């Protein structure tokens, strides 16, 4: 990473006498000051108690708001470059990193307070833990990893974009960081009890390396996209890829979007005095949401057809119609998201709307291990009785389906960026550095991500051997991490041994990050495995 940063520096500052140049470390203050500030804030939390500082959830929300504002200023800078706006965007992103890091550190102290710091001895062997303080590092579930993922990506962004000719990095990395934090907020900041078998000092090392490596991979993805923009990839080609990705995700990978019923489905939850219990087997159709999403899919399919005709037949009429369909899809997605969140807040007592066909699954969930020994009729009857008693208290929550809701927001943001790239493509290209610098920066950030993923695999193997008695078991997350590492290895091999560079290497970087995202989310929500606890 240091080499990547050095490559963006220039030896002198124009108009500034050589003897008055600032020390180089001053350039890194936007990345370093938040670390100092967060250390002070968590110290106050530890010494003065929970009431002295905001809670970790509130700090994460503040970080999200700062990231969104900084992203908006970065994007605006492409069309209206103003030096004051550039500096304000940089320091707003720095403030977001401060809140993000502070929220994670405060959660660390809160996790220890929750158990009164009792993990001074091993839950397995009973031996004293010299590293007991690190046993509470918040790396227990996907919420913790998501907050740290955003934190690592923000730190990498700030390290790189302290130079004026590198400010473009935040224009794409900060919206992605904001999406990661949105997912974390939707998941919810509930603490979970970590299985004793995973209580090891390798956990914070392994997951910490993962969060930093994922963050650098996110930044390399953002730079690779900007390289393609600078290299002249047409916005219509980007739109075809984005539309295909969104439509494929909605149709093939989401069990929430039903084309047949034109409804988006969410899991209902029931509130108890002790907290919120997710009733996993149940889903309720939200009327109207599916209609908006179906219109969006049809419009995106139209976009794909029109832009393919333009790219291969030079049909200008198809190009114009495709851009109209793309903007219409953006509006329908916005309407669908607005209606979705309105219904989540407004719908109460949704029990009567649950399809009785789901009662068998509900009965199996209620019966637990006894379900295998019970007849189907008994399971259905038990579920029906439970619904009569609790159906009136059922409500909806985004926390029940965090990945699905976050995916819809991500699709909207992706469509928005394609629209923006189509409106001011030439201006964006003019504001980006030379292709050689972009290509070099992609190469160096991918190198850092590759090294981080290698350490991730090694530390994960050592931790697995300590916890499960084997170094490798072809678990879904293990395999996903290996495939992502091999993708980055392929990038480096083709570049070093075969001289690949430029657009081909940029595509390789995009594929590598997509595999990282699948490893990050796919295991917990799509594939069963030993890592599903997270």
C-alpha cells in the first residue's frame, strides 16, 4: 500500500518554495487523526461508562451519514471541481472513518461489559488467557465483520486519496462503503454468544486480516472501474453489464422477489419483552412492491436490448431509447424502495396474511428436534394454534431480510451511477489521472489484497486446526476465500508472466472483488457450512 501511495505523489508542490514543503506525514492526517480520536473516545467509554459517549450503533449511523455526504461531494466534484469542495469531501470522509472506527471500538468495550470481562480463562481447557482482553474483539457475526469491512475500506481510501489527483477514489469507494454499513445496520447490532470452540486468539487475527483485505479489495475494484471509464468503455456497455447483473440477481438468486405473485416478501418478526424473535419460516407478500420491481426488470431488459443494438449495429435511435428506459428504471426502483419501506413501517398484525401453506415449515421450526418424530398434521395444527395466539402481534422488520433489502438498494445505486456516467462521461474522463497511473494503482492495491487474502487463508487454517482438529475441510467459506485468492493470483500471474495490463487486468480485478463479496455474504445466507454462525 505504501508503494501505491508513493506512486501518486509528486516531488514538489507547484508554487511552494522547496524549503517550505510540509512533511510527508502531514498528508496522512485524514487517515491518522481519526485513529487518535477514536482511541480517545473509547478510553472515555472504558473509564467513564456507557453514558459518557454515544452507543456503538449511533456512532455507526453517524459514520454512514458522513460517508454518504462525502460520496455526494466526491461525485459532484467531477462536474463542478471546486478545491474547497474537494477538501471538505476528504475531511468528511475522515470524520466518517472516525465514527466508524469509534463505533467498532465502543462495541468492543460493550462486549466485555456484557459478560463482565469473564473470559480470563479458556471455556474449553480452563487455562488462564493472557490474551483475554482480545477475546472480546467484536468479530462474532456478520454485523461485526461488516462494520470492520467498511472501516478497512475507508482507511485504505484515505491513505490513497490524500493527493489531489487521487481524490477520484472516494467517488466510487465511499458509496460502496456506505452500502456495506447499510447492510450492517439492517442486520442489527445484537450481540451473539460465540461458540466456545471458536474462543481463540486466532479469531481477531484472522477476521481482522479479512476485514482489511476486503477493504483494500473494494478500493482496487473502485479504481479498476475508473480505469475502464478513463479507457473509453462506453456507458452503454456498462449499462448492459449492470442491467444483466441486476436482473440476474432478482430472478435467479433472490427468494424474496416473486415474479408470479408480483410481491416482495419479508420475514415477519414477533416482539417479546426480552427482545425481537425472528420467525424464520414465515414470509408475507407486500402488495405493490413486486409490481414496481417487475417494471424495473422489464425496463432493464429493454435497456439491454437497446444498448446491444447500439453497440453492435450503431443504432442511435436504440441508444436514445435505451437511456430513457434506464432513467425510467431508476425511477421505478426508487418508487419500489419507497413503497417497500413504507409498508414495513405501516403493516401491523400481519399474521392473517400468512399463507397457510407455510404452516408446516412453521410447525417444524417450533418443534425443533422433535419435528422429525411428529406427523405432518400435528405440525400444521400446532402452527395454526400458534398463529391464532401470536398472529396479531406479528410485524415486519428490515432486520429479518438484511441482505435482500440491501441488495435492492445496491441495485438502485448501481443504476444511478450508470445514469451519471452516461450524462457526464467526457467530463469524468477528463477529471481522472492518466491511464498509466490508474493501471499502476490497480496493480499495487491488488497486490496488497492478494497478500492479505494469503494471510487470511493461513491464519484461518491454523485457527481451524485449533478449533476443529483439521487445517482444511473444504467448507463453503474456506473454498470461497481460496477461489478469490486464486483470482487475484491469476491477475498477478498474467500481468507479471504474460505482460497483461490495462483493460484485461481491470476486468480481472472486478472478478476478484465479486468473488470476495460472494465469500463475504454467500456463505452466511446461501450456502451451509461451519462459518454460517456468523
